[in-house]
C-alpha cells in the first residue's frame, strides 16, 4: 500500500522508539505483530487510547472529538482536495463507495462556498445564443456548445 512520505517517516521513527522500548523492557516485552503497543508490547486498550487522545487534544486547545471521527475527517479532507471517491474508498478500506460517500464524507463550508462561487461565475457569463445566433454557434456536428450533444 502506498503511504505519503511524511507518514512513512513517522512510522519509521515510531518503529525505532518501539525497538528501544523492547530492549528496555527485556524479558517483560510481549512480542506481537502490532504496530502500536504499550511500552511492554501489549495491545493498547481502547480506554487508554481514548484518554491519551483526549488529553492531547486538550493540550492543543482542540475541541473534544471521538477518535473514530478522524476517519470522517480523513474522508472529508480527501474529498475537499479533489481525491476521487474510489481512491478515498480504498484508503479508508471500505467495501462500498456508498459507505464512503454517504456515511463518511461530509460537505465542509469551504466546498459549499466554492460551489456558490462557481455558480455565480456561470450566471455572470454571457447567455447562450438564441435564434439565428444559435445556428451560427452550431458546430455543424449537431452539438450546441452550450447544451452539449443532441
């Protein structure tokens, strides 16, 4: 799977720290295939993960959110950056595009403003020709440049 280089770098640094924890824990280390563990290699508990996440949010003066909401944020940010929904679906590991679009992707205010601006630009553009002008605008292939193919 492809990862942004910043994520790969962060994971490599995390692995280095984890190896240091493994050596420090010595015989108390519990080996596993997990990427994120306690300082002794044990699985993280949901409650401790949530507690640590909420503490870090508070330190950064970020409003309290559920840890799972980060998946919704990721889907929405991908959409806002123009990432194709199928690609977002693959990144999030959804089996259905419906899950990605209907449940996870939200429409931020920034995108609504952009859509309104685009409509404004469209409305301010010259009107499509009518009457004899429409015949001149016709490409000769049966397509009106303002309406598309017949």
